[in-house]
C-alpha cells in the first residue's frame, strides 16, 4: 500500500483528461523508475461533502485516476499539473471558480493528495447516448435487434466507439464526444467506478438511449448555479450605517469541513465559534467571509464575538444561518419542549475588531456536567486530559455558563493501565462518546489592545493556556446541546443522521419533553414508559434519538447485567443503578430486556407476585425525589421484546405503554438512506423500490441487508479481478497482471453498490429468515404467465385494486371486501392467479399452507395464525394466500382431535378475518387482503363464507373451448423456441376439454423434453457417422464431448419444438382429473352458486 503524498495543484488550460504531469522532484518520488504510472488524485476542497449538501449535488467521484508523466517545464517542488477540463469533468464546472478563489485567498496553489495505483480493467460499461445520432451510430455493425425499444440497452460488438475507448481511462459520469456530433455519458461501470478498456473483446459495452431525458438529468449536475452567487453585487447602504440583522437559526448535523471554507481558517481558530450564512447575506451585514461579528439571541446584553463565513451551499429561502449544536446551546436559544423553529439570532457588524478576537481571560473556572461518562471514576483522568488538550489545540472563546462538549475514547481509557498513563494521548484514538463541562466563572482582564471597553466585544473571552489560569471544581446539573452526538463524524454510526418520524417517535418525544417542562415538578409529570416490540425493531436506537433531539443524557443497562444468584443481590444492584441515574439527571434511564426481571410463568407456578416487582415499583417512586434536588427529572424507559411474558405486577409499575411495529415503507426508506449515507450507489439502485421489496423486515434486518450487499460487492470485484488475472496468465490478450491490485487500488478506483448486489443480499436474507412461516415478498408473475381466466381476473381486481387506487371511496364507513375464495379442481391455476394479482398491484405475497400453522403445544397454533396476520400487517400492502384452506379451517365439531386444536384455529381465523373487515388504517389492517384456495369448499366451516370474511367465491375450472386452451399453451410456451411451421392452434384442437392448467404444463414440458431428446439423438448419429468414416484430422474415436466443443455449429444445438413433439407428448399424457371428478366439481359449483 503506497502512502499518500501531499502536492500542490496547478491548473493547465487544456482538453486533456487522460494524463496529468508532475514536476521533476515529484516524479522521482512516485515513478519508482517506471516509464508510465497511474495516479489517484484527491482534491479535498472539492471532494469533501458539506453537512447540508445532498447526495445529488456532490461530485460522483471523491478522487480521480489519470496516467502520469513528467512535466517538460517547471521544477518547482511537488507540483502536479492537471487540465481544467479534467477538473471540470470530475467535479463540475463550478469547481474551477472555487479553485480560483482558494488560490487568491491563500496566495498559493491548492493542496492535493496523490498516490500511485494499479489500473483495474473494466469488464462492463453502460453508456448513455445523449442524442439520436449517437444511438444510431452505436447500432451500426452490431448483431442486435434494431426493433428494440429505445429505453433498452443494446450491446456493442465491435465498432468505432469501442475502438476509440480502448486503452482509455473511463470514469463514471464523464461525457465523451466523438466527431463533434456523437456524445455518450458513462452511466455505470463494473467492477469499479474508474478503470480502463484494454481490448473490446474483454469488456462488454452497452448503450442506452437517454436523448429524451432533460439536459440537466442527462449531463449531470456539473453546472450548479444558484441565485445566491449573483446577489453579492447588489447596491448596499454605507457600511457605517448598517443596522443589525436578524436570522433564523438551524443546527448543523455534522462539522463543516475546513477545506470548504474560504478563506481557510487559521490553525488555532476555534472551530466551535463559527456561523455560516449565504454569500449575499454577508454583503447585507457589511462583512467579508471570515470576519468577526457580534452575535446575540434573546438578550442583546449577552452577546459574543463569532467568526462569520459565507458559503454557497445554503439553498433555503429567507434569512437563515447554520451553527454548531454547542454554539446554539450557549447562545441560550430555545430548547425542546419549546419550539426550535422560532430560534433567531442578531448579527451586528463590529468596527476595529482585534485580529485574534476578544480579550484574553485571566482565569476560568470549569465544572463537570453530571453524566454517566463524567461521573465514572475510571474515566476521571481521561476526561481531564481531554479537557486540557481541547484548550491547548486552539484559542477557545467561552462565556460564563457555556457548555463544552469534548469527545473521548471510553474503551481505550478503560483498557489503559496506570503504568502507561504518561504515554497515552486522547487524540491518538478515535472518540466513542462525549463528556461535558460547564464554565462557572470567567475572570476578565481590563487591558486591551486599544482604548475600547471590554464589553464592546461581548461577554466572550479568549482562553490562552499560557496566559489563562484554569480551575476545575465540582459538578453541575445541566441539559446538553441538542444534536451534539451526531455532530461529530465518529458517532455517525451510533445514531441515524436523519431523525425518525412517525407516531411511535412522536409519542415518546411528547412524553419525555413534557417531563422537562418547567411545571413538571409541580404536576409530578414523571415519565415511566414500557416500550415493547420485536427484537431488532430499533427500540434502544429510538430512545437515544429522542434523547439526542431533546438534549438529555442516556443511562443504559440490561437487566441481565444485574441478575445475580439471589433476589437480595439483584435488588441491591437494581437500587444502585437507580441511585446512579439520579446522580446524572436530567437523563433517560434505559432498562433493556425487562422480561428478564420476572416471568409470568413463575407467577402462575408459585401463585405469588415476584419480590423484584415490588422493588422496581419502590425504586421508581424514590427516583422522583431527584427532580426536587437537581431540578431535573429522570425519565425511566424499559424495553422488552415480549410483553406477554411480563407479570401484571411489573406492568403496573409503568404509567405508559408504547409499542413499535415493523417499519412501513416510508420508515424503511428513511432507514436505508441513513445506512447508505456514506455508501456510493450505482445509478441502477432505486432506494424507493428497495424499500418496497423489503416489506416486513425489521431495522436489524435492513442493517444485515446492507452489510450483505457490501460483501457481495466486494466478491463481485474480486471475481472480476481474478478473471482478468487468469486471462492475462493465459496470454489471450497480453493484458497487464491484475494480481498486483491492492485494496487501496480498489478504494481509489471507487466501489459502488449495484442493484444486483442488493438483489442477491435480499435473496440471501429471505432464505435465512429465522421464522418457519416465511417472509412476504412481491412475486414475479405477470398476466402473460396466466392463460385464460379472464372472467376471474376482472372480479379479483375489482376487489383488490379498487381500495388501493381509490381509498377515498371507503372513508365513509364502507367496509372493504378483502376476502376471496378460489375453488375448483386441482391444477387450474389458483396459486398462479393469486401471484399474478400480487405482482400487478405491487403487493407483497405471503403464502401459508395448513401444516405450517400446526404446533404440538397448546395455544401455539392459534399464535401462529395471529403471527401470520401481524406479519401481513407489517408488510402491507399484502396478500395472504391460504393454500389448501380446507386443511386449515374444516367444519368445527367434526374432527376427532383430543385438544380441539382445529376448532381453535378456525375460531382464531374467524376473529382475524373480522378484524380485517372491521378495522381501519388506525388499526393497522388497511391494504391487507386474504385469498383462500381449496379443492373442496364443501368441507369448509360455513362461518368462513359469510359476508365480511370469504364473501367472494370464484370458481376456476377447466377450459371449455379450444380458444381458452390455446391461450394457456401460448402462455406456457412464450419462452420456448418454436419451429416456424408449428401452429399451436392445431395442438389445442387435439386436446380434450378435461385438461387442467397443470396438465397443459406437463404437456409443454414433455414436448420440450422430447425436442431436446431429438436434438441429442441427431448429434449422436453424426458422431457415429464420423467414427465410421475414420477421418485422419479427427481423433479416434470421436466422443460426444469432443464434437460439442470443437465441431458443432450453433444451428445444430438449437432446440426448436415441433408439432411432432407435442403429438408424442399428447399420446403419453394422462389427465390429472377424470371426467367423473369434473362432474362432481360442477355439482359443487352449482350448489354454492345457488346458495
């Protein structure tokens, strides 16, 4: 792995995009005595993402790869010469102006990072033709069907385009022009985002017509022009009379990268004391980017000096500024439960500000803010060391009452021993948590650089370690800045970057925020919540999100961590946990796995309520006293995966119960966006479609899905590199050795997650689904796969599609008909029809067979029925398909099972069906449909067939005319290669009228098998003939394998089904349903239609 080298970027005005040049001194460092090398170049000021920028507004590549050669002129140390066209094609046309601004401010060239890399050969490239002429040129000389739709990609065989791209470095999203008329955009490359084409034989090229797309969509976001860039030259009043201006305030989710600031801040500038506003607002305030300004919130007397930077990423309308969570908190802006949307600050221009900011403080007194981290004795040393280092790194500006947030590495602090304390430095390890301090006292010195009064610079003072005395004392109780954890990049994996939304989050947020109200102590608004839901549904994460959004600590532990041999020890541990929670108020006490404290089964066996339940109730009552002592409450939230196992004495300890279910499609989309925030996605990935396909998956399943997709992406890249290595070793094309490719080369080339990766991961996730009942999914059966049954199709679509497309029709109390019963002879397409309906309506399909519901334990069979309907509700819109319904719900009272399990299953099924028809969206049962299939409807319990349950009965019988039979045969053979002389109508006319759909499937399968046998016999005959002729140029004997690998032609192995194959299959086919059985089904149909 080659280490990165820092260099200076020099722009050269040329159209060269394949090569970069380096100075003589830099060439000696990177060339390693080679004539030609490839470099990966990263421009931090262009590639770094800002906290408020979207994925679409960012460049498609973080770094670019180009071939390198020594510069013919210039010997300046470590300079790389890059063409302006290359920078523009990778980072967009506005990147050139940003680089010009940076060079003007620094009075030097832009800094970049370079490293030598091994080029990776691409095995697949998808190009987008930007005009009709380009798409027409791509079709010339190719063996493709020109009558294809324009939206489908065509494969380039050997033509001028593939020849021109050979041996060039191809980058995703770049546009290539040929002959001034042809233009192609690289939509997607495989296996990496940047590579080269060694030869057209080893790289597949596809072209898709994108000429009908909008210009901005086809050309990408290379040009980003916003109105804010053109308003800076508006006529402004005299700066002397500029009045203070008021701005709306928004909190940054992450730190603003210093590489995206202009002018670049000094090394000792306080990064927590910056405010970011639009460029035009700078002129309105009479400021330049990087100037000092006086900022105040509600009280103008409590103002402070802040650095103001102008940025061009803010696209909101109106006057708005962004600042860090700690600065927001320290400006005394409103915190929840007050509305943060009304937060405003006033920015005032200050004359003659000292270059280094406000005056230096002579002494500062700091106290720890009580939190689970700061109150831990094992972390005292690391907290103080980190505080000292925080002040030594930069010249901090603080005010009295300020909160200081310092990241520390808790794990490393616990592992270090007393011997190596001197060698341990907090900054050498990535942080894992935050510790907070509060400025209690700030002593100011009256001496200033001029005669200006110190209050002229606000209440803030500068802390210089060599001049300021620091005193640490006591413990303070305080809320913490909202959003401070996710503000630091290292904590991005702990909490979602985009906050959750939904009724569960809102309910929990309201309960916690109401406890923090100033009148909460008077009204005893204690927050005791039991939070229940399936494991992996995100209960703990949601609680931490609420705490982060409100600004309180989280004290978390598991019940299993305090369980001991005796109840007395467990009680002592439990009381100690509550005492510690009271010492770190305000906080949320998160108790996980509450079901481990006491079991309902133990209460049933002993007949007594557990002692620990009484202890828990006593602890909850006592902890309310902490509110009176500290002024802040302790909110208790317990989580459990199975609320049914908790005894009533434990449930009574909590005033509120909140349940969380599997996320719906909107919530899954939000979770996927959070999980894939830092992952580059290929253009063929649709997160909305992925959210639809992942119905019924929990949050932990989505995390596993993304991890599986990442593994599959690495395996795909590894296969591509190994394939190229093997071909190079065989000497087929003389390509370079890909065995030298390293992980850093792959990282520099760029890894993307493709739709194929997610499809494979989704298939693996469903295959390994833990529950035996299965996972809902959208099937892939179209109406083209269904032959006939047109009369049934319309009836079903009216029942299912109407509520989906027009839900307003059912808003006035009209019940939905959500139950359909398909009955008829076996093999008539009942299951296939249900899957086709689910596919056409984009519904998840949940197939359940009778034996899957049965369980040997009492009550478990009914529980399985409840789980089926709950899982369908989680995966809505969903279709539950009960196959062989007669085995699930037979007539009650006629079965002789001793436990009466079948009767209880029928009763439970009836209760669930009633809930489906009587419930609404609020009950979580909307858009869930039930389809049953049976061969014997006369065996079903009559209660199932009343209105509101399976109230729509549809008979699926055999085809009564040859036209219907022809449609079935055409549907079954639509993927066959049929002989041109074959007339399927003649085949249908030979079929009797008691063939079911399954019989026709067997007929077509047998016909294909006989066609394959006929082709195999033909080849065997040719092999025998060659062996009889004894040709000298052929081995003796000629085997079938040798013939197939060396002599056979494509026409010889093409299998075409002929009429003779169908005739032979018809002669051997035995119908699955006899004429007598058909008469019985007809009588059953007459009976039900009559009833």
